């Protein structure tokens, strides 16, 4: 039997499943596929890319976010097997993930959205974001953390309600102006061309006239490039500016805060207020408690080694607790297998 996964072909590169390089285990796009493949392999089911199997050979298709073209392709073949959707991206990024009409075309939908909202819905299966806790580091001592604060994010932006991209811009701009010595930026697409810088300067002028948030352009004073393995960089900092892509979407708790925990760095968190129902507030610094970045910065530099260790100890305690198990990649794979009915009477 074969389970076909509808995703980018790069997710099935051989090294994803065989390499011990931490980058493949850390990447949330691929780490769960490795675990899922191992678990299903022991059950006699092979996990393959959708392009590598004929529909009549597939017991089901697992979609990593909605893919309209593949769904239409399967419909044309008359495929009648299981169709399973994993909702990773929020409505901010992929609106079709959240369309009732789209979801109705799937046998089951796996989603992180607030479970209490969907009680009694047999076709919607809640999950928690998968994280490779096996990679967790022993935190560096306070004195060995070279710098105060880091932010890891690509240079992206969406003009939609609840987005937090502009809040990241505010953090970057404030530190660039006031304390570049205490702040480093990592991520893709920040090192833009001279031509694009000119365009962005013009756009920023328009944004100022409209009273909207300007965007960082020349970030060379704080930008340190990309990093293939996040934990290897994060562990050198005391704090990480850790903002979700959107705020107050119930259940939307992504890998960002868990990357901090794995690396042994304290997150400055902004996202869903309900996170404290699942992750202890003692493990993080709540950005909303501060009226400005100056106030936040003053608080961060005021924390001594004893106070800092209290955050680290709370993180360690959480990661070793039963409450953290639901966020582990192995649990996520088990939720998928059970939800798809593999090993049971299929797709009843």
C-alpha cells in the first residue's frame, strides 16, 4: 500500500529521509514526513510523493495545505480513495485552507485551530504543531551568550487583518536606530538589490504620507545572513524576538516559540493570547506587557543571571513534561495515522 503526499517535490529529496544533518530534522516541512514514513513503513505502508504513484495504487492522498490543481487532477481520474488535508498555513497565507467549500472535498481535515471551536465535527481532527524535541540543546551559560537579542524571519509582508509582519518591521527599525549593538537579524530576502532599494524608498515615502508602517530597507548594520540550522545560531543569544505571522488566531502556535525552547533561548512572544493554556507563561516574555520597544529593551537588559535562569528552568521543566508531548513530531505522526484510519478499516 502507498500513501501519496501532495507537496513540493523537494520534500522527498533522499537526504530528507536518510541524512543525520540537523537541518532536515529541524525543518517543519519535512521532519514529520521522515517520522511518518518510518512509522507507516513498519505497518506495511509506503509514503511516496504524489507524482511517483498512479491513483489506482494509492490508498490515499495527504495534502500539505490545499492544492487546487492536484485535487482537480484526481477528480478527473475518478479517484475514490481518501483525501486528507493538513492545514499548516493560516487564512492570512492560504485562504483556501479555510474555505468550507474546499474542506468539504476532503475525507478528513487536520487543523491546529482551536479545538473547542470544532467539537462534534467528525471530519476535523485537531493537532498541535509538530516539533523535533530530540534536537533540544543544553542551554549555554548566561555569561557565554554573546549578544542580547536576535530575530529570525524572512522579509515578507501581507496586507491582511491580524498580520504581524509590520510589528517585526517596527522591532527591526527600533533596534537599528537605537541599539544595533544588541541585535542581530537573520533570514531570507533582506539583502535586496540597489534597484529594489530605490523602489522601497519611494514606497516608504508614500507610506509616511498615508501614516502606515514603513519597511526596513538597508539592514546591513544588523543583518547577519541566512542560517541553515536555526538552533546553532539561536543558542548564542539571551532572547529571541518571536512573533507569529498573525495575532490572536485561536490555536495558531507555530514552530517559532519551540525553536527558541530547543535552542535554550528565551522568547519574546507575540501571537495568540491563548498560548498560555498550553505553554506556561513562565517560559516566555509577553511582548504585550510593554508599551514600547524602549520599555521592552530596558527590561531585557535589567534581567540578571538568576532571573534569566528562572526562564530557562521553566523551559526545561515544560519540555520534560507531558504537556510538551502533544507538540512533539512523533505525536503529530500518530494523529495523522489514526485520523486517516491506516491499520483500520480504511476511510469508513
